């Protein structure tokens, strides 16, 4: 049996697996009582855990139901063991178990091209290579009618006839459907936010759009179904609970793990680094405090060295001075060529690491050629030329510009909430960083930080403990 037919939600309760016969990926309720909150799910560096503030996990919720025509449900791409997204190793296991017929494998967006040949298992393995290797979903968007730019060249490694200069394909990671109480922006490109609604309204609309799009429903979910999906998601809080080196992340006075997350206060602009709301408290770069008590452990403390590494990484994340240059959304917005900031300038929400305002940024993740160690293999490359200025961009994803049509938004995406990172590699919106060390190495090179190997290891230890 694969991991997907044996992962336990709880010993007495819920089995996560591939259902024999229908091959539908589902949550199956077992007999008996159960712990309402998820147990530890192993991940590459320890274990991750989720708690629900409702006190129960209702698997009759529409989140677990196939509301479309292709067998998919929200759970198909939002797995509890993957921090409520999906990861390549587990996608590959699902492919092997079902010969590529699990509902996640659907040409509408799972394949590199919607017209790809999926008639045989060998053909499916090739057609779904971006999903299998990087956990990427194909998002097709038309160039906005009001676009300030023209797409003058398309380099598509998949030679997909549906990918044109007017209909672009972007490959993006499914965002986690947990810790949504800290959201300031819905979707990588903030497309739902463009409608001027509240976050809850944005999430409800997103659930409808996902069902008619990804699940190919003929009609959208009802308002009641959408509300139930959002309520289920909003109740979930997920974090790394155990680290192989540092042990339980709430030991020795630390506040790691998911249990303290539901009580963490949040409002839009709670720790605004750009000073957009002068009525709020001034920006505090010390946005993470959960491992403060691990900073000066006694030499006899259990796992003292590993825990102090996590604390050092937290301190670096809070205090390392970063000369921010060339970041659209910061330098241009403040009209300053260099802004002396921190990691928490862009991950300012206390103890969750989200950006507390809807401010998409371009830090260079979409640039082509990519800055090492980013891996852009398989991603289309688009040449965009701004009509008014002639400025040229070569990007693997125009980002926010595909929603707004503005040249100033080319390459901009939102930053994700950082909790549960260890369980959801690869990283960035396009899966271009295979590991957390790759993420650190990218920032080290992008902003000329001069980090030593020990500093890099400490940052990885901290990020992997979130």
C-alpha cells in the first residue's frame, strides 16, 4: 500500500487514502470516536499537525465532496499531511497507485497542456510532468483588455497550442487552505481582491471559481456550500509540531506547533512595515517570538544545541539588515533606491509570517534567466513590452499584471504565510526552490547578504520549525 492508502488522520477515526474501485481520493470515516484535531503527519524534517477551532472535523463538509464533474474535491489538492497543499512525492505515490487516474490528474489544469495525450500511463506521466515533479497546476489567463503591455514572444517548452500571446499559461503551486485567519490577499496574484470584497467574501468566491474551474462543475456551489467550505478552512491552524533535531517545538517554554496559533491576534496592517496606517503601532521587526525561550538554554537542557540553532535563526530572521533594492512594490512605492529592511519587512505578521497588507511584490522569482539556485525548467517564458515606454521584461509568470494589466505589476506575487513550511516543498509560487536552503541561498545572492554557512543553517532550522 502507498502512503495515501495508509495515512492515519486518527487511530480511531479518519483514514486518508485512495478508495479502491472508484479510485476517488477521499477521507473515509472509520467507526468509533476520534480526536477532533489531526494527529502528527510525518514530513521530511519532523512532523506537522493541524488543530481545528470548531472542536470537530466534519468530513461531510463540501470541502470533502466532489461538486464538479471530474471527481475532484478541495481535498484533492489540499492535503492535511502536506500542510493542506500537495507535494511531489505524494503526488507521485498517487500516480503510481492509480496509474495516473486519481482525480488530481485531469487535463483541465493538471497536465502541461489541456490537449495533451493522456490515453496511456506512459503518456500521462509525460503529460503531468510539471504536477508530478514540482506540484504545479497550470493556470490559463487571457491578457487583460486594458493591458499596458504586449506579449511579443512566447517560449513554451511544452509546445501547447492553447498557450498563445493572448492566452498565457502560468504554473503555480496550490496555496495551503489553512491558517487563513492571517490572510491579507487571496491567490498568488490577488485576483479575488480585485473585486473589493472582504477576505471571507474573496474566499467564498474562490471556492466557487475553483469548483467551476478545477473541478469542472457545470454550476457553481451554492452560497451555503461556499460558506461551509470557508468556515471549515478558517477553523484550521497548521504548524510544524516536531523537528527531528530539536524535538517537540513547544518544549522548554517555546510556543511552536499549532496550538497557540488560534489565539494569535491579527488584523490588516497589524505590523505594517511601510507605514501605510499611522494610527497603528510602529513597525516592529521582531515579528517572531515563538522560540525566544530557546535562546539561552542551559547546557544540560535536552537537545540544547539544535534548539538554540532554531532560536538563532529566529533572531536572524527578525534582525538581519537587508539592503532591499529593485523590488517593485517597495522601492518604487517609497521612491527609495535602497530600503534598509529585514526578512520581516515582507513577512511582518506576528508569528505567522504573512504580509499584513495586500501588497504584491516582485523580488525576482519570475525573472528569466533565473538567479541561481532557482530552477525554472519546464516553465514558459514570456517577453512583455510596455506600450508607453518600450521597456522589455522576460518572465516565467507576469503575476499580478495578468489581473491589473499594469506594467508596474509585472512579476508581482503575494508572499505566502510561512507556517508549516517543512511539509510543503518546493517553494515560491512556481516551485523553483527545491529546499529551504535553496530559498535562503536565493535571498543571500539576490540581496548580497554575505551569510555564512552557520547562519544559513540556523535560518533553515528556524524556517523548518515553523
